[in-house]
């Protein structure tokens, strides 16, 4: 494929296309789009045309494109807004492409609601994880627009928000936007069965923002044991040592109450946080604390880290070791094997023995190790914060 035109359509059956677009369609021979697009545009296509349905898997569709020099492709709304034009650009970087957009569904919904959307944060949940919505909620974005799919429906989104205490938004749902017969717009109704396609806009009514530096006693603790938590001043110093603002994936090994993971997620909502804990109780503790402090999106895994399959985990560029179960060398070797080239490991030593072990093992692994701080909290033993790079 050397050349393609990508034309954005709404769900309206009363098409109003520009003369330039009409000329491209009348001169075209090979067309492509979804079944819905074909229903809308079929009457305007020239005779003896070829139609390539856009279906899953997309790789099969793209393979068919390779056999044609020029295509006219129909897509929904603005094809460059989480749209099919981006897929074409990635697959055919040298293609000569011209895009003719129309309003995307979130714009249409904002128009119908008379909402100024110039500062709206957008998140596509269509075949994607919850990450961008989680980030928007933690940041306290005033207006959030979400593209949905058959799994991440308005009901599922509402449930997730309320699970983590985000009851501070009004949700508006738009169904079949642009379709004169089926379009429906209104506030979220938990009893309603929503038709697809739909999208939502969340409008904030009050701000919920959890400050970092949470007091230790505010966390649900393991068996109520106050010693089984990284103390707040040490926690803050450790997070600073990890330099998470520039990182993408953070691992918390031996999370116990989840305090370090939760503070990291609240301070740096963009982070992909993966937390490991050997105790079964850790799962409920992480769930309870992440809900209490409005921190969705932490992937908590239970089991012995040294024996755990981590092949599906995003590779880390920052790791905090809060516990190692007497297997420091095994843990460090496993981490070093997957750590990014510029990544770091932070460890809090409570004894000369653990400090010496961390030094010797990381140096043996070819890392540069330094002592950053020694902190004493509330008369407890000094804690040495160490970092290996």
C-alpha cells in the first residue's frame, strides 16, 4: 500500500461529506471499514468496488492491505484520536496518508452536554488496561472522558471508581452518538442496560486527593504490629532515593502492608506498580489499604518471589526491597537479571550484617552501591538507606 485516505464517520445515516471526500469515494475502487461503516456508506460507493472488513485479528486486515496500491478507509470519528489511522501509520510508516476527521464521540457527548472540554483528560479503555483512568482519578482531573468497550462498560467503570472511593464524579453516558434513531444521553443509571457503542464523561463535584506521607497508624497493619511497616520518614526517604518521577515500572518486593507501593502510586500516578509478598495476608492488606487511600492499579502478587514466574511483569527500572525472606542473594540476582540498564535498587538495612551483605552482593553483581541516609525514628534502631545502580 502506497497511498490511503482515511475518512472519519459518525453514526449518522444522513451523511454530509465535503466535495473533496465525495470525489475520493467516486474515484476509489478498494474500500475498507467496519460493518457499521459499510452500512452507512454503502449506497455512496461506486459499482464493482472491493470491500475489506476491519475485523479481529487486525494483522489479517493489514496483510490484505499490502496487496493494494491505494485504499479508502472509513473509521469512526477522528481516526487520529485513539483511532485506526494510528494503526495504519505504525504498520505502513512510508504510506502517503490523508485523514478527513469528524468529531469523535467524546466531543459529541461534550457538545450535547454543553461542557467546555478544552481541559478534558481522555482515556481509552477500548482493549486497554485501566492505567490512564486510574492516573486521572489519582491526579484529581476535573473532567475525564473515557472510551469504553464490551468489558469496561459504564457499570464496570462506576464499580471500580467506587471500590477505590471515587464517588466524587457525576457520570454522563452517551450511546450511539450521531445516530438519529438510537442516540441516547443521560446521567449514569445503575439499572440501565447500555447499548454499544457508548462513551462516558466524568465531571468532578469535589476533589479527593490523598496527600503522601501517610501516618503509619492510618494503615491497616499485619496483625496490628506497628513494627511491620516501613516508617513514614524512612518511606519518604526511600521513595526519594528511587527517583520515581523519571521511571515507568516500579517493583516493591516484600510489601507487607503495601505502604511503599501506595505512597509511590499516589505520588507518581503514571507508574506501573508491581508488588510482591510471601504472606497470604498481604493480599487483603494491600486491597484494604489501597481502597482506603484511593490508590487503584497496584498489581499485588502473593508467593515466594524467588520461585515466582515474573515473565508477564513489566520489567522494572526501580525496585524497593522491603523483605527478602533470608534469600538476599537470590532476590538480588533475580532482580538484576531484569532491571533496566539505568535502573536502581533501594534497600533499608536494619543491621550491620544486612548492610554488609547488600554491599558485597551488589558489588559482586557489578553494581555501584552507596549509603544515602541513616535514620532513627521514635527511638527505634537506626535504619540505613542504601541504593545500588
